C-alpha cells in the first residue's frame, strides 16, 4: 500500500530571463486571451497585474495550493487567478517551473 507523503516545505522561488518574461507577458496580455478570460469570468474588462506564482503542493501552511502571500488575491472578488496555458509556457521558452499562475484584476464597470 502506497504511503501519502506530506510536503512540509516547497521552494516557490523562480527566475525568468528578461526575454522569457517579456514573451510570456505579451501572451498573457493578448487580445484573444483576454477576451476568453472576460467571457469566462463575466466581467467588463480584465488587467494582468504582472504577478506570477508557482503553484505549490497542498499542505497545512498552504491549504489553497499557492504561496500564502497570494491568498488575498484568491479570496478577492476583484481578482482572478488563472493557470498559465502550457502552450504559453512553451512559446515563451519557459520549462522551469513547469507550471505558473497569473493574477488578473477584474474590472466590473466602466
């Protein structure tokens, strides 16, 4: 029988090259992608905050699967956390970390 291993700590730090970051940010601000997010989130507009994080294993200290400093965005009605599409990671030549999440600010009126 397999044992479940509890992860006590997980290194969430990562660094993107300036080129990879610029390429990824351009994709995350793309008109078509933003249109898809607006439709899914049913908001008037949306703005990329330039905040990225690496998802983390669920644990007692990270019950939402994210670094604790990002939990206020998760709980905010004015923000959305979106998984960065794998093809965006590939196009931006980001292979480590293998997954990222992006924080967007929702604009509900105006």
